C-alpha cells in the first residue's frame, strides 16, 4: 500500500472517530425528552397539534406524557407553555395524578424528577364556563437545566394556534 493511501485511510478513520465522539458528547450534554399529548389517558400520544371542541358549560380532560429518553435521571419543570393561565371564558385545572398542581403549572412550572427512560403523566381539565375568547391554544411543556424543552398543543374550539 502506498504512503498516500495510508494517509488517506488514517485521516478518514480519525474523522469518523471525531464525529462519533462529538455526537456522543452532544447527546450526553443535552439529554432528550419528549412531550406528547392525547385526548385519552391511555393514548395514543402524539406530538401533532390536536383539535379539541368544548361546548359552553362542558368540560374535557386531556393528557400530556413527558418521557425521558436519556440514560440520565433528570430534574424537570412542567408548565402551561404560554397558555396564559385561564383564557377568558375558560377554567383550566392541572393535575399530576390526583394532586392539583395548577398554581405551579400556570406559574413558574411544576418541578419533578424523571428517572432515565421513564415517563410521567399530567392532565388538564378544561371547563368552558362562559362566552369570552372564541378559542385558544392549550399547551404543556417540559424543560430542565440540561435539556432542550419540548411541548405539545391542543387547539381549543378551532383556534389556529398561530
């Protein structure tokens, strides 16, 4: 084998190693989480925008699943993704299990631990109490100090969420 060919092979192998190590480091620095929503507690959960119709004087419960896809235990925060608390004419109550966490979710966020490769479920009960805004975007978002945030949304009463 000629020296030029060996140099090219060594350079290629080194490049592949640097890219592989860099990719591993990047994922270690930013563990992946996903937030998906569903109209049903048992799913299916999706990241796609979903439509939710709530007639006047009715209520519906919707769900968000936060999943830790990394090998690290994480400290996360779950918030209402700029839903804005209670849009005019609606009341939203947030739950983690049976615990009402509305004040935290609508505020700075509900803090919770999430073990590696595990998931947690959050629910929102949305009541349409009176006429007010025709619709709004209802979002749930998880974030943490070392992770990129992720969120999922419902468009309530045909709001365009744009």
